[in-house]
């Protein structure tokens, strides 16, 4: 099952490599990974997605918690949560294609953020599923280049992941 | 005001470090100079950095204090890796200070530069790469705190050379205590869980206690003995846990696992309740995991939450220090035992009858050919046990001799049996024995080794000469890599691919060349006399080269693959 794990850790050199190393060492997989400092500059928040069984996910979270630099973590998929991923995609856009791409982008509430005579660059935000759906909707042959940010997320409601609580 | 080098040494003094095992080099010259200008901390100069880590490891296992190692950058650091991994696998507290290239040269492929923090990452509990001298005191405090608390382990502190330079001075203050928001190991177990677990223990019909290295490292032996005796239950120890419960006690069923006893493995298989303490359900213990303890409810006590339900799901998990948890369990058990019913007492006695039946198999009986003078490896261990009155510190290398030592030398106290259980590091035995001898100069320290293992760190005989370390080395010499050969006999139709040790040195001459005493023995009638003389030479290193039967196998041995714990080979060609 797909899981989103969000990790609050010390914003120190080497902390990220320990998390990534742990996954490699224990034969777990990382599908997406994002990391950046939080409002407290001494902390980073890392979000990763992985596919694992319940027993594996228990081990993954326990092993992550053992890392000295990990302050706290949460498996967002345990409860109601928000998840977002950003995609930038550059599409070949000439002739009739231009209107078609624009229409598809509108349906997905995507924005055209850069335009040239031959190409559109489109920005799309949403769940990973939505990004996947967009990719299915456009012609594969029109894709010149694309990049996805990986998943970020928060729990819904009052629940927070904080070093204080 | 002090230099970075002096701050490091002062910090180690404040931490109460008595001895450092190490080897100097370019990147640690400033540190070694600071070491030279003081006389509180002693230093043992090894011949190879791997041995320094094993010595620190042996020291730590015997004393319970963190072992400390100094190595230089590059090859000094990489040589230390095997010893760090050994300590990591067995959860041994150790602080390794490694030199690093100067800060401005890091990343330029400079001389003797290697990414020590990167290389050691998967085999350390934690590591630090220092950026300034101001950090040194706090990082050393953290390093010792992390290494010695919770589930213990090795910590690497990598120090670029410029940070220890004598030209820059900084104020020194050693922190009295340290707290880390991201690290707080459990200090007690969950009382509700402990109470529930104890109630379950008292209700069991076929109970079994299985304990590991966590009881030894966590100083839980005393409480474990109390609990086991209060309950009157059978107990087994893992390879790492031997000595955690007295090996000569009637409730002790011997070691369990791949080479465990017939009675311990059978009792494990048939029990209806298993209390696991400080053990991690290693594959060498469980055999096929799906067939492990098919009838048992499992209570698992461990300081490391990640060890619980990793390989085998625990019905009652208890995270906490084993000594504290067992103490609380004892309180509940002492009260509960008074309410034991006649029926429960009868069931327990029936369980013991069943166990005694397995004991009658006498699985460790040594068979010798009538009139033969050939020494069996098991007899060597039995003779050493007799010669040392069962009271020595015994270290071992890795292989058949290790299993024979574990099976034929019953340990009655924790911390006296010292071996590389998790990583299985050949070359561990001699330096580990040296570390123990440094900690306890007046105790008898025996290294049980083999002709393969001893040659992996034999250069340390020179260090023994320099520091007068009178360890006793018993070389169980079968002219082969015995354990690999045994597997080749059993699984590869006797094709001995590269397991003969041709061209062995004359070990007696070799140790004499280092200035030590060597004896050779190949006749069973002479063994006791040679060992008596060996142990009478209390101030000398004595190396006994014992020629043993090269064809002996270690039994019992799990039937694998797909076997359960009760499926064992009992001798050549005979299985359950």
C-alpha cells in the first residue's frame, strides 16, 4: 500500500543522507522525496512516499525514529490528510495542438506559465493521481520535458507534527 | 584557553576515559601530541587499526564502559570499519575518533582523505563530522551519551586536522549533562504491559525463557536469575546471551539456535509461552521463521522498539531497559506465584519431565575412538574449562571453535564470554582478549581461536609483547577452515573448495619470535598437563597449538532450509 511519511528532523548536514541510506540499507523503496526547512530553521521537514505492507511500514517508521536526527514523524496515510504535488511539463504545441492543450489544461485547472511559438509550459498542482490523470489525457508524443516535485502533505484538522507536542 | 587537540583530550579525561586503543598518522598528529603532553589517559599502540576497534570492543564488553579508539584518516579509518561493524551488530558502546583531511581540502581527493562519515554510516549508531574546535566538547559528551545509552552502539567522531591545530586557542568547558530533543531512550517499561505479561507468564503451561545479549549489556542478569528461579521455568541463552543466566544451573537448557542443544531447541518449539528478553529473533536462532514456536504466545522485552516484531510478531511488546522491566516483573511474579494452583504446579512438573526426556539425548556427548590419542576439539574446551575452574574471561574467534566454546564452557557470570555473534568477525578473538586483559590485568583471559581466525590479526602478538599482556591463546588447529568445510561436507558432497589451510606456520616458533611462550600438543594424554603449565605462567602470553581431529563437525545443527527449531542433525548422517 502507498504511504506518505512526513519526518521532522534536525536541519543538519548529513541528516538527509541517513534517511536515504536507511532505505537503501534495509531494502525499502522511496518513490518520491521532498525536503526543506520549516518555520523553525533548525528543523527540516521531509516527506516521502513508499509502497509497503503494514508490517514493513511499522519497521520503516521504527527504524526512522531510531535515527538520532529524527525528531518526530507521522504516517499521513494513517488519517485524513492533504497531499499535493507540483508538476511542470513542457509540451510541443503547434497548430491545432495549441487549443487542445489549453483546453485540457483548463479542465485540470492547470496554468500555462510559459509560451513560445512551438511549446507550452504547464504548471499543475494536485494529488499524484490527478497529475497522473493529466499525463494520460495528453498525447505522450507531445511531451518535451517534465518534472514533478514529489509529494508534500499535512494532516487535516487540528493535528500537527511539531517538535513541541 | 586550549587548542582543539587539547580540548579533545581534556574532554575524554572529563568523561573518565582510562585507555585509548589507536594508531597515529598525519591527520591525528595534533591529537597525539596533546595525548603525549598528559599522563591521565593511557594509550595502546596497536599494529593494525582493525585490532584497535576489537580491543576497545573487548574492553567495553568486559567492563560495560565505552571503548575508545583513535585512528587517522584514509586507510586508518577504513581499517577500523570491520571492528565498528562488529560492535554495531552486537550493540557494543564505542567511540571512534578518526582524523580527517583539513577542512579546506575535504572533497579535493587530498592525501589520505576518505569520507569516513559516509563509509561508516550504515554501521554506526551515530556519527559526527566536526566543523570547529568550539564543537568538540559538546560532541564528545553527546558521543558518549549516545554510545552508552538505549540500545548501545559505536559512534564515530570525524575531526578535520585543522580543528585540532595548536595555533588556535579556545575556551574549554565540558558540559555536565546533555539533552537532545531528538533522542530520548526509554527509562522504564509500560507497567500495564508488564503486569499483563507477568499474569500470562504465571498462567503458562509450557513456559520458556529465552534471553540474549541485551541482558548482558543491559546488566539485567541479577533480575533475570531472580525471575527465573521464582517461576521455576526453563531458560536458554543465545550465543550473545551466554553468562546472562548461570550455565551450570539446573534450569538452564544450554544455548539455543543453529548449534543449540537438543533440549533448548525442542523446548522452544513446544512451549506455549515464550518470554524473550534482550534477544532479537535472529535467523540463526529461529530457523524457518514461519515454523518458529508454533504454539507460543510471545512476550518480548527490549530497549529497542525496532527489534520488537521485526522478525516475529510479539503478543505483548515491552519497550524498556531490561533490568528495570525485569525488576518490575519480579514484583508481580513474587506476588502471583503464591497463588499458583496445584494444577499449574502439576503441569509445570510434566513440562519438566518432557524436557528431561530431551536432556537424556545427551546431545553434547563427545564420542572418541577406543584407544585413540587424537584430540577432539570439544575436549580442548572441556580441558580449558577444567584448567581455569570455569572462571576465566573467554574470547573467541569465529568458526567451529567458537561454537564448541559456547557449548562446552558453561559461563556462570555475564561479560565473561566475549565473541562476535552478529557480524561473525574472524580475527576478533585475540585483540578482544587483549582489550579484556588491559581492563583486568590480574584476571585469566583465554582466547579460543582456530588456525584460520588467528592469522587474521596475528600481528597483535607484537602489541602483546610491548604492553605485557599475558593472554592465553588456545589454537584449536584442524588445518582447515572447519565451519566452511563442515558445510561443504554436508551440502556440497564433501567438495572442499579452498578450505584447506596448506602451509600453516610453525605457530610455536612464530610466537617465540614475538618473545612469547608456545606449546604444541597433539596427544589427548598430554593436554591437561600442557594446559596446567600454560595457566601457571600467569605473567606470560602462552600460545597453545592444539592439533585436533580435522574431521569433527559441530552438532547439533539445524536442518535447513525449511526446518523448524526441532529439526536437527545430531551427528554425522543422523537427524531428528
